[in-house]
């Protein structure tokens, strides 16, 4: 998603720099094809006007700390899938050097021809400045009336359902496969507008799960902060974590990814006494 944001910024007329330090060949290739300017000395990034942080949620706070260590005093846009509480800690880190923070959350296209949305929350002047950078591009900025934390809360609300539903669908299909009833489950789920009716998408879920599992922990923290039970989000994260070895994998089959969810023997249900 970072390259999508960067490409839109370039289309809007901005000069976009990035730090290749510690990044792999695939990331470097995407950045080069998007026309981004590589900056070998990360310290040079301290002189830019706006920093966008788009990374896996588990790394978001560390990235903010690295930016703060550079003495950055511009506008910091955190567009990561993090809880409002973590956004608060990120804000403390970067604001200590005089930077201002805009809370952002990204939502990819929902259908063919749809565009990516970037929800923005924070001080109105800063929020609107960031929105203006995307005018006329393939990323649609959506200004939110709530203060910083609103965009992160929206992302966590969406994540709670969207990622949990995929983990539940995977478990359902894995159990059906183990019981020899997959054909019947697929027949019943056929045509459903839910992940249960789309088992062919599970290999893609498995390849993305290394990012989604930490995101579910952020969602669990957000639910708990609102006095809501976090257990479903926590459990979904545990399911997704079983696909850690399939990070960004291609060529996986549905059978492959369902097999990853099975232990060598029956699991003891939580809270149940042994028979």
C-alpha cells in the first residue's frame, strides 16, 4: 500500500523520497518503478516537509522512533493499521521534536474500478494540507471531523470484522476438510457474499497473514479499551499467525493453507475439562 500512496503523491505533483536502508529487492523494485527518489542517508529525510509512515503495524512505533531520532519537525502522517492507543504513543514520540501528527487509515479498492481511500483525522489545517496532496489522484482523501485517533478507530473497527471473518472461514473449511464434508460446505456457502463462500481466496489471506496477525492484536487492544470483549480478535490473530511461514508466498493451494491450521492431534477446547 505504501507504493500506492507514493505513486499518488507523485501524480499530484510531489517529489517523493524514500529510504532503502534494510529493504529487500522486491521493495526496491516497486519503489524504482514508481519513480521514487532513493535517499541513502536517512538523516536527509529530516529536511522533508511531510513524512508518510506506511508499514506493517508491528513496526509502526519503531519507525516513528527512528523519525523522531532524526529531529524531524514537519508533518508526520501515520497511515498504519494501529490502535488509537498506539497512535497516541507514536504522537508522543514524534511531537517531542516539534512534528505535527495526522492520523490516517488506508482502505483498498472494494471492486474493479474503485479507488483507494485515505481517511484523515487531526488538526483541520494539517488534515486538509495532506488531503490536498492527493487532489486528482487515484487515492481519495476523506477528511474526518474527529480528532487524531478517529481514523485509527475506523480501521480497527473494520479490521475486527474483515480479518476475523477470513480466519473463521479458514477454520470452517479446515474442519470440513478434516471431516470429509468439504464438498457439502462449499455447496451451502456457494453464492454467499462472505469469505465462507470464497475459499479460493484463502491462499492470498495466508500470504498476507504475517501483517494481519499483529493487526488483530491492535484490534483486540482497541476492543478492550472500549469495554468490549477482545477474545474473538485475539483468537483470529492466533489463527493468522499459523501462516507466518507463508509470508508473501505465491502458488499456495487451498489444501496447503488449510493443512497449516491443523495440529498433530485434537486440541483441547479452552475451558473444557478432560473427558
